[in-house]
C-alpha cells in the first residue's frame, strides 16, 4: 500500500489537492471507487463517493461529515482503506482557518477513526479496521496527519488531540474510552457565563 498523500494546503485549500489521490481504487464502506446509491438526493449522491464527500465540506459541511464522511469512511465505527487516504485531508481542513462549527466535528471524526483503526473488525462484522493491514495504514496516516493539529490550543480540542495521540501510541480499551470521552467533551458547547 502506498503512503497516503499529505496535502500542502490547509483549511478548504487542501481540498484543491483531492485529485492527487486515485480514489477509484480505494475500498470504503460501499465498495471500491464511486458507488452510485441514488440520484436526486444529495445525501445519497455523496454516500459512496469519498472524494465528493470531502469536496462537499466547502458547500455543506454538516451534510459532508454526517452523510458523506461518516457513511463512507467510518461507517458504524468501521474504517477502510479509503479512510487512511481521507485522514490527511480531514486533518488539513481542521488545521486551517475554518470555524469551530466545522473544526470540532472533523476532530470528532478523527477521534472515531482512531478508535476504529485501533483494532481489527473480523469480517467487517463490527467496528474496527476492515481489510488487510488497514489498521496499520489508518494508524500511520493518523500519526502523520495529527502533527498538523499541534497549533490548536482550545483546551477541549487539545484534549481530544492528545487522547488520539495516546491511543495511537498504545491501543487499549482505556485509551479508546478516553478518546470517546474527549469526543463528547469536544462536542459539548462550552458553558456561557
């Protein structure tokens, strides 16, 4: 397996580099490449198409994350070959000049990916890495991509990033639980005085 491409740009500029990856050969939750699931419904149009899901972050981040990225690359906690190639783009967007309404769910997605990539899903039957050496590929991609996020200083987001780093170093149930707790904390809006 190749090493996943790391975009040079950050924020939405990173999405200009999506064509550096041959998405057509990568396995995701619906199969390989672009899998047409329906027409007319935008949510179905991006499910089955990892590159289009990433590109949709510009126009409709909520739809892109929930119906596209989670559906394609972290489906019910299972991660795939395409997940490893999407991770650098997700991290690059999150590291850029984007509002927290986009950054926070992207970091939560990276947290869920780290949990899925930290163990193997037998026969794709439950959460985990699905496919030969996908766990290793996803973990390496996360480790390389997470370096971009070192400038994020918001305490609840920095805690999530640290929990992901810890899980990458030592994949244990306790560290998976710590990432889940950090995701919950990151997604909980800060209390207003």
